[in-house]
C-alpha cells in the first residue's frame, strides 16, 4: 500500500511539473509588443502657464438708453459694415413729438431775446445820456439776461432730444463685422440690453486670468507663447495690459496679450494656453511628458514604463500644469526613467515589449 502511495505521489509531481513547464513555455513564447520609448524632458521653469480666450482687439456690444419697440433691423450676423452705418431703429414717435415742441420753444425764445436785446440797447443809450434812471436800466438788464438764459435752455433741450434720437437709431461705431444680433423686428428694446455685437477682424488678443501668487511676475511688453487648444497652433504675442485689481474678476488678475499678425485662421472665443516668461521661479526644472502618452482611468493618470525583462509596468502619476502638448509630472516618474510613448498593440500591466 505504501508503495502504491509513493508511486502515485511521484506521478502527481511529474504531472504538475510538466504543466508548469507547458505554462511557462506558453508565457515565454507570447509575442512581444513593439513599442517606442522616451525619457522625460527637463526644462527650466522660467515661464508660467495660464488659460485664456481669444477676442478681437476692437469689439463692442451695442445697446440703447431708451425703451421702445424695434421698428427695423438692417444687418445680419456676418455682414460687413462701415463706420456710421445704420444697424437698427427703435420707435421714436414720442421723442419726435418732443423734438417738435423744443423747436417751437427755440423759435419763441429767439423772438423774445431779440426784443429784449433791442430794449436793452435802447435803454443803454438813454442811460448814457442820463435820460433813463438806474432802476429802469437794472430792470431792462435783468429782462435781457433772462431772455438770453431762456434761449440757451431751449438750445440745450434740443441737444438732449437729439441725443435721445441718436439712441433710437443704432449706428456702427467703427468698421467691422457683425458677430451677434440679439433682437428682431417687433421686440421690445430695454436700456442696457445688448442688441448687436460687432468686431474688427484681423487683429486679435488673448485675455487670461492669472492668480495673485504669480501676477507680480508678469511684466508689460514681454513676449508670450500662445497655444490655441482646438487647432494646436502655437502663436506669439506681446503683453499689453496687466490688471492691478482683481475686484471684479473673482480674485484672478486680467492680463491681455496682443497676438502678432498671422495667416492662421482665428476666431473669437477660442480657448488658449498662454506661457508667460518670468524671473526668479521657485522651481528649478520641470519634468514634462507628452500628454498623448498618458493613460487615464477615471480620476487616475498613469503611464507605462519599462520593467525588468522588458515588460510594461503601469505607473500612476501625480501631474501638474499643462505646457502646450506636454504635462508636468510632480511625482511618480524620475527624469531618467524610460516610458512608453506608443505601441503597435494593446498594452497591459506585465505585457512583454520589444523596444524599437
């Protein structure tokens, strides 16, 4: 019996060893995935990055100071307009009536002033000849001054009515392109309500918001790099304005960068990443890796590195700011470690790889 058990045990061990060899042979014979590798680039952090948005240097949202129904609109989105061109009209019947009343008041005031002026000149001559008393001269002078003041008041009222009429006829303040129309014929226009937006194409700027911890590092006149996120275009521009207050921008400081002239297609509203050159950065070197090499699973971000015996190892990272098409690595990857940039097959943790 003992002999039978011994023989059975030996046979079992031989079988298990054979299966292990087969499994190992199967693993060893799995084809390696061809990959390309790289090492992180270490760059001197003499710049800081901020998100921004492109807009035309010259732009306007047109509104009115009066309430009334829109009688007609003369432009559509995309139309080119010239300075002074009529864009929109608002019902101004009541203001036109006021204008007629003011015109009549001016005519009346002019007639009264002329009459008072004649009396004043006549009594002035008599007074100089001692033919009129001081009291009479004072009364005529006061009447003359009051007539003059009434005429001036009527003229100023005319100017006020003309200003109101101007707000009933919205004209282009400069030559450009209509970018938005927010009201139609028959709608009610209200004071301060945006009616039409327009801009002058060809010259663009980027407005970026910079936190208070870094705003003092940005200087007027410096050159900044601007990456247009939607098209991956890299542009250059000049810092023309650095805000000194964050009262109305939620603690962020507004910085404007006027873009250099380019033949690349730009549209207002495109989002950008702006890199500002700075001095005396607290960081010495940045570890940067291409964004397209990252592996994202939910809230986790990782990258495949090369382990012992050329196997892919998934390494989780803590990332920082984005600089163009590269991402800063805060921890999880050393500057001299290789990572996989691309693969000719599907990678997984522990997969055999062949470095090209």
